[in-house]
C-alpha cells in the first residue's frame, strides 16, 4: 500500500537527486590555466597567488605551459585548458575557426614589448627595406599581426615578403644562424635577442597599431562558472596592480618560473604593463581592426565579429 509518508519520502529523495548535479557544477575541483613565457602569468604562478585565492573554495590550480598563443587557445577549444593569456591575433584565428572561446578581460599594452628586429649588421634600416626579405613570425600570434600592420603602414603587400612562420624556439635558431632576415617577436624572446645577439629594432608595436592582450576562457567554463571567471579576473587584476609597483620582485619571480635570463626578464618587465580591464568598446574596436586586417588579406577563413564572443565582466561584481 502506498502511504502518504512513502510519497513524501520518495518526493524528497527525488528532489535531492535532481538537485545534486546542479550543486556539483557550481564548483569544479580544478581550474587549468594556460601560460607562456610572455605576460606575467609565470610570476603569478611562482607567487602561488591563485592557489591561495582558490584553496579556501576547495579548488586546485593546474598550470599548463605553451610556447605561444595559438596552441594554448586550441587547448581551451577542446576543453583541456579552462583559462589563459594571449596576444591580439590568436583569438581572431580561433574565432574564425569556430573555437568555443570567450574574451573575458583585456590588458591594454603600451606597445613596447614586441618588435620587428634584425641582426645588428643588417642592411635593413626601415620597414620598406623588408621588401623581398624572409621574415620570421609565429603564425596566428600577436607577432603575425604586428608584421601585417607594419607592412600595411609601409605600403607593402604581404606578397612583398617571404613569410617564415616559425614557433619561438625555431625562430630563435633561424635568427641566430642568419636563415631569416628579420623577426617579428615578443618578449622575453625580443629582450633575449637584444642582449645576446645585439639585435636591432626596426619598429615597435606602438609605432604601427594599438596592441592589446587578453584573458580567454572556454565557452563552457564561462557558462558554468561565471563567478569563478570573475574571481580569476579580479585576482589577476590585483596581481597586476601589485606588479606595477614591484618590478624587481616580478622579475625575480618570472625568471625563477621560466628559467629565462633575469636581465632579459628585467628589460621585459620594465617595458610592460599589467593593468587588467574589462573588454570595453575601445578594446573591441581595436580588436575588430585586427580581425578585419586578417580577413582582408585572406589569412583567416572568414570575417568575424569580435563582439560576438565577448563576456561582460564588471569588476567588483
């Protein structure tokens, strides 16, 4: 016989079972952060700031290293990384390829930590001299965008150079051996080339466009854990404020985390900024110009609307 007590007990158990999965999704046990030698994520990692912020929530932080932005974003797209830091071009290429990513915050760069460089004795003096030359860059990276923007400013077509798409480690070797004529590259590789090879700057980022960098998260991660994305942004923003006033401490932490020569890191840190801000209208406008530039040249499979994948972050919320 089915009693009233049985019905009530069964209803309670069913409600509890249905509620359990939703509660479990409120908090993952681990957040996977993609990092590279650019930016200041390695310093934050060394300082254990995120670990201390998320440990009270029962969440572990796992750091995963990448050479540069495009493979990091592919990892976010396939769900093996939740959150990362990249330059301006990687998210454009990723969005054009249908990646499930979101812009969640930005860093407005001063444009001094990325440049097109040449060997010290090179005959190349100006951007116009790049015509007919072999130029190294990371495909789909912020250095790719710098090179495209620089050529555009000089009135040169993409076809006027011989592109040499190389990851940083391979480009370093090619530059040292002289198998490329110029190299579009970011710090700390830029600083290392200056210090170890006496590389000469042809143009800095700031001379040709307004560069930005971005915090990127996976679409599913943002949808499931918006409060954690906001906490990640806020924690990095707080670290950025600290870093602005503590360059030497940042340099030591960054060098310890990456194994890069500290003199190169000091140079890198001194010409960087770490101010984390929401992806506002100005940032979107600048980033849309990056996307349009690549679309015009046919370097991405289709045009994209940057604002379609922007997640609105309100600091303090």
